[in-house]
């Protein structure tokens, strides 16, 4: 299981929500089976429905 906080901490170069979505897609492609939303991303462009957007990116990847 991947924790969102771990992804954020391990990748300090990610500075936007859109970049975080790409990172989430890569985590799923890399074999992660679950994504745990243990923190809210603190980026200027984080939308209100960030959980849905990240969950969709995780499960559907580039197909969305």
C-alpha cells in the first residue's frame, strides 16, 4: 500500500497537483495496489475534489 504522504516526501521535486497526479499514475504502474490518502496535498492548485481525482488517476492511469 502506498501512502500519499510517502509519495510526497520521497519526491520533493513535485510542486503541483498535476505533477502529483502523474506520480500517482506511476506508482500504480509500478505495482502499487492501494493508495491511502493519509494527508491532503498542500499545493496551490489542489482542487476541492482532490481525492476523486487522485483515485481516478491511480485506478485508470493514462486512460483518463
